[in-house]
C-alpha cells in the first residue's frame, strides 16, 4: 500500500504518533520523561521534609538550647570535670566495644556464611535479637547473670567490664550484618586460585578476603561505636552509675536534667552527637578510599 494524500503509514492526522492509550496520546518515551521529571523533585522534596522534621529540626533545637548562655556557657558545661569524666568513660568503653565487634563480628559472619553446622538458622536469628529486645530487659538479664548473686560466680556490676559486656550485647548485629552480604557475594574462585598457588589460609585472607571486607567492617564498626556512645537502657542497671568510674554520658545527661541543669545536658548531648558524626564521617572516608583502592587494583 502506498501513502495517499501525503499521509505516511502510522500517521493519524495532526495527532502525531499513536501512544498506548490510543490515537493522539503521547509516545511512551515522552510520558516516561514527564513522569520522571515530576516524580524526581517530588521525591526529593518528601525526603527533605521527612529528614527535616525527624532529624534536622530536633538537632537544631538541641544545638540552640546548648548555646543558651553563649559559647562560654557551652564550653563551661562541656569541660566540667564530671562531664569530661563521663565523656571519657563513654568513648573509652565504646572504642573497646567497637574493636571487639570488628574482630568477633567478622568471625561470626564468616562462620555463618562459610560453615554449616546444626542450629545455624537459630544462631542466625539470635544475631538480630538485640534489635528486637528492649535494652532495659538486656540490663536486667545481665544484672541477674553478672550481679551480686551471679549464678556463675562472675560479678561485673558497677564495673567498666560490665559496661563492655552490656554494650557488646546491644551492638552485636552491626558488624555481622554488614559483613555477611559481602561474604555471600565474594568470588571464592580467587581464594581457590590463591590456595592452589601455595598461599596459606592466613595469606589468602589477609591479601584477598580482608581488602574486600574492609569497607563493610569499617561501616559496621562505626555504627557499633555510634550506638555504644549513646546507649542508656542496657547499662543503667549493670553499670552502677558511679560518677567518674562507670557513669556514661547518657546517664550524666539524665542526672543533669533531674537536677534542673538542662543547659549542661544539652551541651553534653551536642558533644556526643559531634563525636558520633565525626566518627562515622571518618570511617566513611576510610571505607571509600579502601574501596577505590581495591577497584583500582582489580
């Protein structure tokens, strides 16, 4: 059939191309571009609004409250001997917990991914228990196990080791769940090739596996540290709340609120937020550099 009256096949007068909705409807590519053009700013706006209401506005209000008496008032509140002692205990214990998690969390993830044993599904489910269990319940359980009437004869309450055990419990999943997906997706043929060339298990892990896992380990460790420095429920009973010994920053903040010193509480809260943010930022930078170096080597 030949075109008549200058109309080509597929043309329908002035309506242009037929779309899926009938003659004269926009082409699919145009409709798709229109939808993307509208949906993208709408999605960004919703996300920005949500983050502002949930995160940015509360943090801004807290920061303004902490500077209620000016910079000098903020500095005096943060550098008070009791505040410094609470921050030091918090950072020290959290750093220990993060390092332990980095090692043992990676080991647990390795066993869950690479090994098969009876009860593996139960163990895998138990990893997420700290996410679901109220932290005050964890403190009660740990106090009954490591308190003055410990059934196993180990008394850790009102000691820094008690704080470490409590924080290890609540931060257990972070490194494990960060490393597991990377291990699952790892190319095991490279490891087998290294072993066939005579590399020991430790050399294979150090030169091949560890660089792949490093970004996930850094990320999980940072999350564990950030969770530990702000934890309250799991340490409130077993810690003992002894000033300059086992009193963590969250307990110090509560104490300042109870004695009607909200400025001091807000100032220490901002200090904790700054420590957590800088830690996560540093670990994110290290993780990105490690990942780029690995991609460059590949």
